[in-house]
């Protein structure tokens, strides 16, 4: 699988991003668009290259719907699960997306066993705080035999994560504003920040324990600092994110 998106994939994500940014009155998605556009373009490209439009697809935690919107524009029918905060509901309505509300940490997914060919689970694993085993078992349950899980999460063993650990005594790679601030999200926004961030080995070991078969690990993402970004391009495991493709 390619690790750098094509210009067409980036254009598709930017087109979807522009629709969302136009309605973003508070400007909260501008940084998200910058940092995640390459990752989202790769997700988009992998899907277009490997997933049929007739496939049954579930996306969990799609907000702010950059990838969801781009794939919808491409012709994919995607069922999306989200916790349905006020901002997520408003944005979904503006984009014409059908979102099902579900607290994936405490509620069973509202689908029968073996329902989906593909499940997208991007930038969600690091937010799980109650029972990640339950959540991942539910994803495993609704996947069809040989169905695929696409999971993306911050890379704790990234270049920035290593530097933060060595020089700041802090175990994070992305968020940067401390454990207290992450938990305070529960009070101020109604959802958890990052409980913690993980290495690729930790997540692959976890998924195997749930019953998944790992097909591949892909390191990706970009840093705003050009020197740091260049260094991470020389050693790909230093990239800020990684994705795991796994099968039931």
C-alpha cells in the first residue's frame, strides 16, 4: 500500500474539507485539516483502490466528517456511528449525512453479527477509557468473516513522542496539553480527550488478543516543523500517526 497520497486523493479531501471549513464558524477545524489531510487522503485512496462501492461500510467516530464527506462524494454508502454532540449533529445535517447515535464504550453497536465488509475506526482508540475490550469485540462482532478493520491512532513512539518523553518527561505524541486537560473534556465538551497514546506494538497485540489478524502497519502523517517532518520521512516509524489494517 502506498504511504504518500496522490494529488487526486488530496484534492478530494481538500474539496470535502473546504465544504466543512466554510460552515466552521469557530475555526476549530483549520488545524485539523492541516495536520490530518495527508492521513485522510491516504485513507481515501486506500478505500478507492481496494473497496468496492457495493461494500457495506461502517465508520465509527467520523466527526468532523472529512473522510465521510469525501467518500460520499465518491459514491460510497457509509453508515456512521458517532456520539452526536450538538456540533456533530449540526455539521452532519449541513452535509446531508445520516449519523446513528451510539456510545461505543457502553452500548452494543446497533447492528447484527457479520453486517459489514469494512469498518473505519480512525483517531478513536486513544479516547477509549471505560472498556476498550468491549468496544473492539463489538467491532469484531459486526464485521463479516474476513471483513477489514481500518484503525488509525497517534504514534507514541513517534519522533515527537520520543523527544517529549526524553526532554519533558511527558508520555504523549500529539495532544500536548496534559492529562488534566484531556479529562476536563468530559466536563466541558461531553467527551473524553486522549486517555493515552500507544505504540504500534501495543495496539497490534491488543487487536490480536481480541481475535483480529493483522495485515499491515503503516506509519504516516506530517509535522508542521519542516526539520522534524524531514527527519520523520527518513525513519517512517517516527511519523506522528500509524494505521493498522486487520481482518476478522
